[in-house]
C-alpha cells in the first residue's frame, strides 16, 4: 500500500470519527425506571470534587441535557454516609422536592420557600429525624443545635433539591439533610453543590413525571 493511499485512509477514518452520531454513555450503571438521571461521578472515593451531568432518556437512548459541570461533594469524599462523617452517600436516590431561601425558580418539583422558622431535623432522637419541620427558634420539639435552620444557611440554600437518602425508611444516625445545593467554593458536609446558575437550570429541567433520580458514585478515568 502506498504512503499516499494510507494517508487518505487515515484521513477518512478521522473524518468519520469526528462526524459520528454516537452519544456519550452514562458513566454509572442505571437500571431503574427513571427517565431523568443526574450522575455525580468522582474519580476516587476520597475526592472532594466530582462531575455532574443531567441525562434524559429518549427513544434512541440516554442524552446529556445539562453539563458536565463541576460539583463539590463531602469533605470525606463519596461513600457510606452517617451523622459522624462528611461523606456524600454513594448510590441512587430519588429527587422528589425542592426548597430555597429565594422564591421558586419555576422548579419542576414541588418547591417550598424557606425562612428562619424552617428546619431539617438531624436530632437522631427526634421522631422527625431527617425530615422537614416548621417551628420558631427556641420552641422546636427537637434539638435545634444538631439540626439545620434552612433560612439561616445563606447563599448555599438559595435553591436546593432534597436528595432522598435515608428517608424511606429512616434509620437514626445513618445521615440526614443531604441536598443538591449552591456551591460556596469548598467541599460540603456531605451534600452535592454546583454553581447557582447551573442549579437553576437543573431545577427548571426536573420533571416529577420522569421519576428523577441522582446517581452518585466512583468511576475511574484512564
């Protein structure tokens, strides 16, 4: 084979690769019935940043609709969550509701605007552990010091999506208050955090009829 013919073959192969209609595959396996999946992928268990991509299922397969974008995860990386660690929980969790200090951003999910009387309970001895609660400061029937005042969280909770980890059933001590929220430039206590503009886009994209989930895990890159 002449050098000129070989060069033509190589060029045609390169053009074919560049014009291919192949779609990127989701980086984590998923076999549920959701048609919206948000993947959060760290390259090792101890990583405190990850890559977030929002995927929609169509008749010809999965398509990336948002991202990839940088996400912060827990200070202890991705793994087994608990009240005594700052791990982001690995696994697949439903996304069923949203909240924020800011007004509703045309969220596709049920949305609650929160203030100083809105809490997420992290008191392991409370019947409402890992649930939303509404009460005035100093008058709640749970330990306020070990719970989150959502309205006092500042920019991180401008908007947030609840990650339904440890909610059905709830196991005391297994971890609470895991959200997809606005990043503040540093790792979290276990939540997933992205830029405010990206989160607003995600909120508008999420559709309850698509049974959306978040899939968090490790995928080693070559």
